[in-house]
C-alpha cells in the first residue's frame, strides 16, 4: 500500500504564525498587490490553508517540474583545499543527471513591467488577539524593472540608512518628534530582482491619526528629496556603510552563509554573482564622488523613484479581532481513506464557510480521521 500524503505540523504552524504577524501581513499584501500574477506575489512561508489541503498529485507535479540540479545552486566557502573537496563530493551525485534547460526555463522569474504596477491606497486588516491601538501606515515604492548597476544599488542603501538606519535618521526622528506612533518601520527589500523601499510607522494610537501619519511620511520624503540630508548625517552613514562593506559585515550570521545569500540575489537569475562581492570597491568610489560633488545622486534617485513614483502602495493597517475569530473558527475536516487494491489515497476535504463575508476561508486543522 502506498503511504498517504501527510504534512509537517511545523510547516503548518510557521505559515499560520506568519499570517498573524502584522509585519508579515503587510509584506504579503504588498507583494501580492504590486506584483499580482507574478512569482513575487506568493507568500514567502505559504498560506497555512494550502498546507493542509495539499495533495500528493500537486507535490509530485511540483517536484517533477522544478527539482533538478539544473535548477539548483551549490556554494562552497573556505580554503581552496576545502572547496576542492566539496566539489569532489558533489560530482558523483550530479554526474547522474543531464542538464535540463526545461527545468531551468520553468523557474525563470521575469521582470514585472512598471506599466503594470499602479499606485494603490488601501486599508488592510491584520489579526489581533485583543482590541489594541496599534494602527500602522506605510508607503512602499517599487524601485526598478531593469537591472541596477552597483553604484545605483549602493546609493539606495545609503538613502535607506539616512531615512531609517538609526534613532536619529530622518523618518525615525519625524515619528518621535511628532508623536506619530511607537516606531518607524520599513526598509529596503533588496534580495529580489525588483527592489522595494518602504517607510512607515507602527503603534499609531488611533485610526484618525493614521492619515496624519501617512501625510507626514510623504511630506518628509518630499522635503528630504528637495533639501537633502544634513552633512553630519550623511557623513555618519557613509562611514558606517563603508566599514560594513569593507569588512563584509555579516551581523552575526556565519560569513559563508551571508555571502551565499548575497550572491543568490544575482545567481538565481543567471546573472554574475560577482557584483555583490565587489561592493567594497564600488562603495569607495561612490563615497568619494558624494564627498566631492555632494548628494545630488541621492536626491535625483529619491525624486524620480519616490516623489514622482507612480508605482507605489500606500497601506493603512488596522487590528481586527473579527479577523482573528475567522482564523480560529474556520474548520477543515480532512478525511483520508487508505484504499487497498490499487494502493492509492483518496482525500475528501470539507471547508466550513468563514464567519464574515469579507475574509477568505483560512482552514485550521481540527481533526484527522483515518477510515478503515
């Protein structure tokens, strides 16, 4: 008898917990809206409803389509002798396969043209265990739909640090000085091909202040793009990032793992992984340019891709105890019948309707019954 398909409760719980985290809820909504129909629109940890309704056929089809050495990456880090040994260990396994252009093409992630990304302003609920005054506002800007050169990439790292990188950064200071909320949020999503910069605030005390917070954030961006940053702030950011890139700081992550993660931002798209490994030299040149000619390169990028950007998402997040009730009360009953004879599993799935009409069913595994 062929064993029936089971699922990892860890995967289920991770996906469920992610959908209860307001930061993850925002990011999922952000990519789902800005990249609708594109691979980036899928949730990073998946939807926990999909975990429990996954079928053997879907798993097999996914495996046969994507799982092939031609669609993978191997990274060896260390002394040359170790790298050589690492490669030698992999060769016998990889030699069993032939190159598959079909598998590589199937996983190709193309560009999502800017023309298909429209500016949107929406209110988004997130599950909350209790009535709380943790409203949130955020503005997210899509930076590119073409490859960025190293100079431009590094310029965006500088801009992000000036806006959000410390307690004295521009957005952080505006949030604190105007009592907009508890903390500035956001950052630069630079691990994918198309970058997104988000600036926001969490802990806004009331729904009435969310719009005020959004306006303040937008005005701050416009002012910074027009008037620039203080010389002291710019100098501090340049020195901070210069040290990070020169030392290839990994922030506590093993250096090899950090390097592998960095090169995958190029390697996954069949581009040269070397650009991110030469950031130190490129940053030194950009730092010298800014110190000599001023911050014009930064302000031009901000004006073009933030002030004049038509490809942005403005979100207002609010806590919802009703949404939490929906998440915890929608039930799925999964009956698995082990059929002998042909040795196949049959699955019957019943979803109860959500308690409110505005929320899609999000199933929770409540019972598993094995029938003889």
